[in-house]
């Protein structure tokens, strides 16, 4: 850690839990300016000893399943215990045409956004794979350094976002709504293998029988998916409107968290994640360096045209660019 004389400007207020400092810090790491990049790196280096102590929860599911409403409900349950500080990092879809994003999570989580112990940060997904912002990992660290002991990451729920968020959290919750077609076919097999919990939402009113039926069918089906040493994900039905089942989900999460720490899974998973993030950053930063290299611009343009025309294999073209870059 740098000396106090050279410590980053945001470090002290961030460690004191200042919400504005946390917001500014996340804005800093999201910046593409070279000067901000250096400042962000210094800040991240300084806060690392204070990060890594939260319960990280990933939440995903298809559009319309009720992710934001569910987060509002379970977030309130955490805060009602009186000993938690909650951060919600919600990654919004970014338009490939305009580059704009919805960024509407604060309006969809009205009660949480007003709570003094909650921090909600919508971030544009940008061009990150799976819709998960590259900076989401660093935002988790910043939130933890600011004293948030529960961090929820909400993803778009399309493409590869599920595997991306599962690689950065302790528990991955996959949300599913009743009456969405065949309940087993309605969820991708790969996503089920990632899930620690499958949550059937909207279990109230006229949909309650359908939700119970979906829960039963998923439990039966998932029992066949269990692999050696890896139990099938628990299936819980809930209503984010009435609150039914939310307490059960909270209890299941806390019990699983305690158990994972006791059996060493928590520490092992965190180490694996850190190495995964490191390798991913090496790839991302090398790719960025290649794209920014002016001497490669013409070669990249020519290679793209050749690949599109089918006159050269993509792997061969990529190898030529890498060879030129390191020479």
C-alpha cells in the first residue's frame, strides 16, 4: 500500500463508507481516459487489502422474470437484519447502434435506492462479453472496501452473461418464471449447471399453482443433473410482491455461505476466481494494446477483409497480427 503522502485522493472517504466516494471511484474505473486508468489502478491497489470479505451473489434470468423486483425484496430482508450493508451492481444492456443504455435500476428499486445502508449502481454493459461490464469485478472490490458485506450482481440474462457472473460470485441464482413453456426446456442445461439455486418467481395469485408445479418438476429434473461432489441446485419458489419464500431464500444463502467457509470451498473458489480474472485481464489488455497500436491498423484492416472473403483462416490472420505485435 502506498504511503499516506501518496495515497489516492478517494481512498480515505471510500474506506470510511462514503457513498459519493464509492460512486466516484466506480466512475473512475469505468473511464477510458489514460490518466483515469492510472489513477484507478493506484486506487485498486490501495483497497485490495480491504476487499474480499463480502457475500457475493449473482442473479440472472430472462427478461420479464422479475430480477429487479426480486433484488428489491431480498435486499430488504438483508437490511432488516440490521447488520448488513448492501451493494447492487446492475449491468444494463448497451445499444450496439447508439451506445446508450437503459440505466433504470434505481427507478425499479425505489425502496432500496432510498435506504442509507444500500448502494445501487447501474453500469452500461458496453462491449463486454455476455453483457457483464469489464469493470464489474473492480466495482465489487470497491464496494467491499466501502464496507458493503453483501454484494449483488444483476446481469442482463442473455448470451453468456450467466457464465460471466458465475465466475465472479460466491452463489449464482438463476430466476425462472412459471408458465414459460416446458419448465426444463425453458432453462439452458449449461445455466442449470452453473446455478447454486434456481428461484421460481411470481408464486402468488393465479400463478401460484403453476409456480408450485414448476418447482416440483424442476426439483425432479435437477436430481438427475447432480454430478459427483456437486449436488443439484436447490429450487425455491417465491413471490417478490407478497414476500412469500424470500425468507427461505435468505436463510438458504446464509447457511450455504457458512458451510462453504467451514469446508474450504469459499476460499478455494475465491482463489480460482482471482486467477481467472487475472488471465482474463491479460487477454483483454493485450487485445486493447493491439487495437491501439497504429502500426497494426492497416494489417488488421487487411486481415479483416481477407477473413471476411474466406481467403485466410481467422487463426492464421490472428497469428500474423500477434507475430507483428511482439516483433
